[in-house]
């Protein structure tokens, strides 16, 4: 348990620093913006209590909000993403599999499951974030284009990061 806390703490600080100092200034005409920091929430262990998951998701989002001056938008998007994560995992992963598989990473869960998981959660995060950022029905088409392109860019970065730290499942 202590090792998982240390690994997730390091992961949190590295992803937040990378987001703030590198990816904050990267984007394609404000259409495709990467949000790699959500990988922290994606990779939290299966057995984490829901209350702690929501607290960590909110804290992660509010930390990004401090650096981005977005007044709680990332905190809202991360909290919604935590809810979608709970629903997705409860539907796709068997309860007895939690003991054998500690976290939903690429090496443990497999490529197909992880990509679907990352796309769904990233899409909901971006949908909430960009919808509340724009908050106009007249900008619906533009918002949906931003959601789709940013989701693709973010998932691509998540996959590159996961392959960089890829560990095959031990059987």
C-alpha cells in the first residue's frame, strides 16, 4: 500500500508539472489542446474508495485550475470523469479481478480495453470542460470539434506515455 501511495504521488507531481510547464502552451489553433494530467486519474488503482477517488479528482482539477485561471472548470471535468470511471469499471471489469489487477494500465488490462477506457474518460472530461468553457449553444459545432480533436490528441499522448513505461502483465 505504501509503495502505491509513493508511485501515485510521484505520478501526480510529474503529470501536473508536465501539464503546466509544457502542455499549457501547446495546441493547434485552440482546436486540439492536450490534457495529459488526466492520466493520473485514469491510472489510480481499482480498489480506491469512491470518496477518495472523487477527492483526488477534484484536487487534481483544482490544481490545474490554479495554473490555468479557469475557475473550477478542470475540477468539475475531473470530478465528472471520476464518476464515469466508476461506472465504466463497474460495467467492464469483474469484481473479483480487482485483486489480481491493481491498476487499469495498458500493460495490465491490454491494449483494446485501455484504449477504449482512455477514449471514453477523456471524451467525457473534454466534453464537460469545453462545454462549460464556451457555454453557448451557438458554438456547439465548434465545441464538438474541439472535444473530438483534443480527445484524439490527449489519447495519443496517453498511449505514448503508457508505451514509454509499458510493463507486461505477469501471469
